[in-house]
């Protein structure tokens, strides 16, 4: 029986996650049974939502167990197969363990075609984050041509795609991100009309009013917290807030005191809706088809920050909370 390097959750993070919350162990790779495949990991996706799975609390997805492997979206190569659906040399995606090698049930992974798009794209623009951008904006945001779309976390994996879809649909698009370089990137590469660096802006309410002179019709919220409070003062009548993520509060040990949203929503007949991408499981093929079409037509571009080496997976995850990524954060194993 062969062995593999494995990353487990050693401790539940308190506040900001640390490297010492993870452990590197050697685990055994079991013999293949019928219907299974032996996989070699190629790319690992690190995502802010994994922070939520590190807390022992009820959520839309089971928490990680201590001393068990961490799991996230991965691309892997089939090196041996006992399934009629997959052959060695095929590439697959799926929710896989942070292991260099592992055995998986062939029904739990999906074959991807490296000739249609680079393998890494299946974890970003053609994967979970692309689909989140697509369904969050089109289904919950209900965009209309000529409206103003404001996006927080605009330079990240979801944000870069949301902004571009907004432009494809004929909207004025404004992005909020944490460095001048990111603002430069979203305006020059991703079509954003304007950007606001929230780390150097003293009064976000005023800055949003200036960048969105006609008010905000859709707010695509990736971050929550103070940035999102400032948006409330700028929402239009019948505006929609798409509550996608709240990364600014994921590491808080106590729920922050926040502005009461109800008076703002009442005054503007405005709506606010949260969602998780799993809600759209049955419609994923439709989303992937549309995103792939826009990619092929050159209407959609994507950015990736790729760290190298299996041992760097925990650090890449921590780096998300420091804003060290542009576009999708991945690790190439
Ligand atoms: N609802 C769903 O189904 C779903 C699915 C996928 C993702 N999400 C959520 O969507 C959001 C974006 O996810 P992603 O995968 O695209 O991540 P990402 O935006 O690629 O990476 C995280 C980014 O968040 C920003 N950030 C970190 N700490 C922050 C803070 N305290 N305040 C404001 N911004 C902060 C950083 O950019 P700056 O340099 O700009 O600060 C960082 O680069 C996350 O909140 C995630 O949980 C939700």
C-alpha cells in the first residue's frame, strides 16, 4: 500500500486562521475497488468559505472534523481507474481532500476537457466562483441595461466575473477593492467604469455617491461589514442587494454591531437576498455553458494567482484574508 502527504485541520481557528491550525501527516492510499479511481492532485482551490467549515456550527455544509483532511475544489489526474467512465490520463474536478494522491468514487468527480480551457479555469471562471458570479448577478440581482452595479471584493475570483457580466449586460459597473493595483486591474482589464480603494478612502459613503452619481441599483456584496453599511446610504428605489459573501466578518470572534438595514430597505422598497451556489445545483450546466460561450467569444477574461507546491496550500488559504490574490487563488501541486 502506498502513502501520501495529507493536510488535516489540527485546531479550529480562533479569529484569523494560522498555519499552526493545520497539520501535515502521511496517510495510506487504499487499494482501488470497482467504480473507483486513483487521483493525483493537479490544482487545489482555496476559498474564503472554507473558513466557515472550520467552525463547529450548523451551516449549509458540514463542518470539517478535527484531524481529518481539509476538502476543497480540486483538479486531479486519473492515474489508475476501475471505472468504465474514466481512464488513466483523464482530468477531473470535484470536492477532494488536501492530499497529493487519493482514491475517489468515480461518480463523485466530473471529467473536464483540457483542450477546451486550461485546467485551472475549471476551478475559477468555469467553476464554483464563476457560477456564483453568474447566478448571483443574473438571478438575484435581476440586472437591467443602463442600471448601476456596485461590486465589493471586485478584484477577486467572484468579483472580476460579476463586473464583466455586468458590462456584457450593459450596466455601469463600479468596483471596491483593497489596493490601487487592484483598482487599476479591474478598470483596465475587466471593464469596470470606476473603482474605489476602500483602504485609502476615508469616507466610503461619499466615495460611493461620487462614483455612482445615479445611485446604486444592484449591490453585489462579497465582503459585508462597514463597506456594505456605506452602500446602504446610496441605494436606489427598488434596488437589489445580492448577499454573496461577508469575508470582513469571517474571522471575527464576536458578531459585530452593525447598522440596522430595515429603515434603508423600507425607504427604498429595496431587497436583500443571500444565497449559496449549491441552491443552483440543477442549473450549473446552463451557467457553465453561458460562461464558456462568453470566454470563447472573448467577452470574458480571468485572472489567477497561482502558488506553487502542495506544502503551500495552508499559506495560500491564509493569504486570502490579506488580499494577496488577484482573481482566483489556486495552488499548483
Ligand atoms: N454564496 C456563495 O455561494 C459563495 C460562493 C463563492 C464565494 N462566496 C463568497 O464570495 C466572496 C468572494 O469569494 P472569492 O472566492 O471570490 O474570494 P476572493 O475575492 O478571490 O478573495 C478574497 C478577497 O477578499 C478581500 N478581503 C479580505 N479581507 C477583507 C476585509 N476584511 N474586507 C474587505 N475585503 C476583504 C481581499 O481583497 P481586497 O484586497 O480587495 O481586500 C481578498 O483578495 C467571499 O466572501 C466568499 O465567501 C460565496
